[in-house]
C-alpha cells in the first residue's frame, strides 16, 4: 500500500497541477486560445510517445527483472535514443500544431512543444524499480514547480503562453534531475563498464512497444485535432472534456503502474492467475470510476471552464464512460499483454481501433458535435479492448488453471 500511495501522490500532484492551469489559461487568454493550446498539446502527446519510443510500455517489466547493470544499460540506451529523436519529432509537432492553429498558431505550437517534452520522462524506470518516492522527488516536484510558477505568472497578468513555457521548463528540469539520480554521472567508471547494444538494435527491439504506444497516443490525441478542423464551433467544449478525462486517467495511472510491476513478478506458475485478477479488478474499478465521474463532472467542468463552457449531460456521460474504459484497456495492454510478451496483440488491436474510431469521430463531430465525437472514441475503444480480450480468451487464459499451458498458448496465439 505504501508504494500505491507513493505513486498516487506523484500522479495526484501532476493531475491537480495540470487541471489548475486550465482556468488560469482561460482567464489569461480566453477560451479560444486555451482551445488551441489544448489542440497543440494533443499533437504534442503523440510526439511525446514517439520520443519515449515505447519504454513507457515495455520498460517497467524489463527494469523489474534486470540486475543493476541491466537496469543501467536499459536506461542509458533509452536516453541516447530519446536525444536522437527529440529535436526532429518536436519540430514536426510544432509545425503541425502551427498549421491547425490558424490565428492562434503560436499558442498551438508552444503547447505541442511543451507536451512533446514529456517523452523524456524517466517515470517508467522508477515504476520498474518500485521507487515511488524517488519518482516524486526527481520528476514530479520539478514538473509541478514549473507548472505552479506558470500559474502564478498568468494570475499576475501574463499570457497563457508563459504558463505553457514554464511547464516545458519543469519537464526539462525533471529530465536532468532524474538522469543525475539514476546514472550518477560522478561515477563514470560504472557507466563505462556497461556494454551497450548498437543503437540500431535498440530501436528494433522496441518496435512493438513503440507501435502500441504511438497508436494509443494517436487515438487519444487525434480526435481533438479532428474536432478543431471539422467542428471548430464545439472545440472549446470538447477540449475541456478531453482534458478532464485525460488528466483523471493520469491521476489514476499509479494503479496501472503498480499492476505493471505486480503482474510480471508473479511466482512461477502464477502469471495467468495474476492476469485474471488484474483484469477483474480493472473492470470493477472502471465501472465505479465512470459512475463517480458522471456525478462530479458538472461541478468540475464548471470550475475548469471558468463558467464559460457548458457541455450537455450526454457529453458528460460519454466522457465518464471513456474514463473508465481507458483504465480497463490500460491494464489489459500495459500490464497483462506486456507481461505475457504479447505486445503484438496490443499493437494490432490499437491500430484496428484507430482505423474504426477516428472516421466515426469526424462524422460524429460534424453531425452531433462534441457528443458525436465522444461516441466515436467509445466505438474505437470498444473494438480495441474487444480484440485484446478475445485474444486472451482464445489462449485459454480465462478457463485454464494450468499456468504453463495457458502462458504458452498466449505466446503462440
């Protein structure tokens, strides 16, 4: 429970700080500027996954199983890859956000850069090591401090751009502090002793984790860009609903993080049992979360939108359902399929859900506004989760107690 509390504290601080920026940005530069920042952040979230290159998904299990040298090698290889990818990917994200930003292009572009920097995160390492308080000190506090300073500037009369730039500064500071804590550069003899793989081999080894992560991020981020293009009139409403759903899931990510470490640490012969337990828990929790979200959503949205944004009850219900479904799907893909070595299933399911869902988001936004866009997201999530569960069911994981045969069938399916 201490680890759950520690990870929960980190994510709670990040979620609260991020949500607190919304009314400050709306008050500083207006709903339209805030909407474009949110659109840019959505594009930046895809860029962040490209920079992270799959370590958020595959990394915790690798770190949990590795010895000291293996952990250091994995982290150093990840840093090298991220630094290679960072500037070109962030530059493309800035350009795309600028294009959709129209008269508020700078707001969208800076929002994209700020969120893209999250790809430099080392949280996956701390999750794999089960070190929640190191995560709190090295990454959460610098990020929250940057966000808090930005809010102070905006409340003092600065533009929302200043708030976004301070968020970027906080993330860069977190990257530096985490690197120093993990690598301890003053002990270079240990770093030189690590035998690293060729960078091309590292990139290739991460392909399944990257494919799953990038399509997941695309499915989460593309809808707001679609709404911005096809239904700009409802974009501020959709932006707030999207932001709330995403930040609540960020705040709850400690649960997924703990399960990510708990499932692969199963004693010999108990992995299928832990997979079933993890899925059962996530379903129950997801349903309770959806109901709770619907109850508190009206007051929460009213505060975040500074009383200027008023979504319908149907939109709030759909947003609440998405929040619960994301928790369930994250557990299935990040904890269960990852532990079973079946990220290829997660990748196929994510791509299929994206192909089905995004056209429905565009069609729904044009025909029914924010409600239609949210319904399109639910359709894609349903397809994605269905494929993952069916794959596990076909392996016999839900019907057999024999761990060895179940695990083998999942790996061969």
